[in-house]
């Protein structure tokens, strides 16, 4: 497939203005002139990736020769220190050649087989999601099958052209690398280090398929927690809609549909945040209960509990997100036109009733306390969210991290519970609050958090806490370690007395 001049013009327009512009690259004399003894690297292809790669290689001290089907057209897009020539000439001298073309064009390179024999080909390609499902063999394995006399190394596919141009200064940039030839892998790893990246050995070329799936992933650890949060939101929103909008409409002929965008959302968000926070600590309680019941820690948890334990960080962050949104919505409540009308109407009512001073001491205190508890809970949650960032988490030792995530997290749960209780106050006992016989929403949300808090309090009892600590130090009730093999029931349990 030949590239049109219009495409070349567009490419030059877009790629001539990256983070490191060609002007900057060439204005740096160290990039414009590469010493003769510098190692030579070849690149096949002259697209976005090839140009960024050439820029990075030149600035890392390599001699670069680019092989293009039309070098005249593309030469101006590369740093002047890089040599742009025909494919045949470009692959003749370098030992390492990057293949920066798409999989469907690999076969068009077969004419270069003789010149490429014995060289290292670096496959940087990424399939689309459809291609990944369609082909069982990875792009790198396909390339290896087309060029059996070459050594194929899969690398750099997780690095975007943008990152290559900017360089790895924006943080730790890992470059997974795999190949069947350790020497070739080492050579490419050393190049990655020279370019400022951190190579990660992924083993043989069979890992290429896994590496090619990496850029296709879309936040895999967030799928279940996000679905959980969405599910909770929909359930609580529907419940609040029935109580706050439908019931007044059906039973009192009052139109409260204006509450849907702000008021109902703001009643729903704290419910979701609170229940999610309790779901961060519930699996820990279940795990401890299982260990106490089994009298050992050497017994696998069920898969669902394992997965739940692994997703606690994401569930906690989603809880923080909902709580932060709740705080923002609450700030906006007085800005609403409906709120202003309500205030004016209340004032008029008071004047008509000849009441000059409205002050309910209990209500004043309730609100002061529940607002303060809410702010404290949100502050503590923010601390948890900040410490779950990898850069912050890495700066804490294990004790500090578990103190913040476990102890402070539990404090946030207790504060949220107190916030909910002071918000609800005596409403749970007022008959008028049971719309359509449905209890107020806050009473429902208290269920799981109260179970977690009670269980945690029980685990603090010396008799239970001592036993749990011993189990977690390796003690077993029957003095034996049980190894459970999942598949074969007959061989499943082997007991070794230690
Ligand atoms: P691109 O801009 O479309 O460049 C592809 C290049 O392939 C063309 O410039 C062309 O150069 C060359 N080519 C060789 N034979 C060809 C043929 N028969 N038909 C069409 N083109 C042919 O694509 P790219 O973004 O640079 O991506 C290149 C490879 O890098 C892909 O495998 C991609 O998956 C991988 N990659 C890209 C990025 C990224 O951020 N762009 C990131 C990671 C990996 P000549 O016309 O000069 O021959």
C-alpha cells in the first residue's frame, strides 16, 4: 500500500511539532553529529514510531539508519543525524534492526531476507483488539516465521511514539522484552537502558502475545469495582426516587421531579460511598473469621474472597470519589433556585404565623455535629486515597502503610457511621419517614458497616485477638499444615506434621 503525499504532509504537520521538535533536536549539536564509532541501529519504516525512535536513539548516542520505500519523501522528517535511505541499504550494516511497520506489511519485507540473515529484528508492533483475537500467534512469532534466519526480539511495543519523543523523564518507564535468544535480548535490553528505559525480562518469544495484549487492556483491575459502584448507585438512586419523588407524586399529588438531577443524586452518593467503604473492610473480616473457624492460615480462601481482597484499593478509591462528589453536591445545594424559593416561602409562612425567631436547639446541634463528622470522614478518606498512590505508598514502610490503610481506614468507617447516625437522628423511629412503608435510606446503609464494626470490635477481644495473631504466625489448631490441591480430590489433602 503506497502512502499518499497528503498523508506525508499531514504527518509532517503533526509530528514536526512534538514535545521535542526537530528544530530543538538539530539545534543540539551533540544530536546533529554522532561519533563514527557509535553503534549503528537500523529502523525499517518511516512513520510516527520510526521518527520518535530515531530521535531517541540519536539523542542516546546511536548512529541511526532508516530504511524507507521512499527516502526522498521522508528524509526531511527525521533528525539530520539520522541517515534515511532505501530499505536494502539501511539493513546492510546494522546488527540490530527495528521493524516499525504494521503486521500486515511484514510480508512486503521478505525481499530483504538475504540481507537480514543472522541479524536481530526488534518487533515493536501492537495489534488492534480484533487482530489480537483473530491471530493465535503473536506478531513477533509471525515475523520470526517469515525470517527464520533472524533472531526476533519483542520490545518497546508498550512505549508510545509520544513517550519516545519526550523521553522517560516523566517517570519510571518499563520496557518488557522477550526473545528465544538470551544474547539478543541482552543487546536490546542494554539499548533500552542507554535510552533511559528500564528493561523487564519477559522470557521467551512465547510471551510476545501477552506483551501485545498489554496496551489493549483497559483498566482491568477497575472493572468489577466500577460495576459494583454503578450497581449500588442504580439501586440506591431507584430507592431514593421512589421515596422522595414517586411517593409525593402518587400520594400527595406533589411534583418533585426537579429533585432528580441534584437532590436525589446527592442522597444517593453518600450511600454508595459509605457502603463501598464498608466493603473494603468486610473481606478482611470474612478472611479472619474463616481463619478462626479453620484454625489455620494454610488453607486457600475461596476464589471470590481472594478477588475481593485484591480489589480493596479500587473499591476504597471509588468510595472516596463518591464521598468527594457528595461534598461538592452538598456545597451546591444552596445555589439551587428551588432552595431559594423554599427559604422565602418559609420566611413568609413565619411572618404569617407571627413567629419572629425560629431556632430549634436540637436541630442546630445535630447539624453542627453531623457536618463536622462528615468533613472529618472525608479528610481521613482523602489521606487513604493519597497514600494509595504508588509514589506515596513506595515512600512508606510496611508498618506505616498498614497503619494508614487499616487503622485510619477503620477510623474513616467509624466517622462515616457517626456522620450517618447523627444525620438520621431519630428519623428511623418516626412513622412519617416510612414512605410507601420503605425505611429511610440511611437505615439500609448502616447494615453492612455496623456488621464490620461489630466484628472488628469482637476481634479486639483478647481471647480472639490472641488466637488470630497466633494463627497468622503459623500456629495450627491440629498441629498440622494442610496443603490443598485444587483439582484432584483424592490427592487434595496431604498432611505433614511440622
Ligand atoms: P505509521 O506511521 O503508519 O508508519 C508505518 C510505516 O511502515 C510507514 O511509514 C512505512 O514507511 C512503513 N512501511 C513499510 N512497508 C510498508 C507497506 N508495505 N505499506 C505501508 N507502510 C509500509 O505507523 P506507526 O505509528 O509508526 O507504527 C509502526 C509500528 O509501530 C506498528 O507496528 C505499531 O503497532 C508500532 N507501534 C506504534 C506506536 C505509536 O505510538 N505510533 C506505539 C507502539 C508501537 P515507508 O513508507 O517509509 O516505507
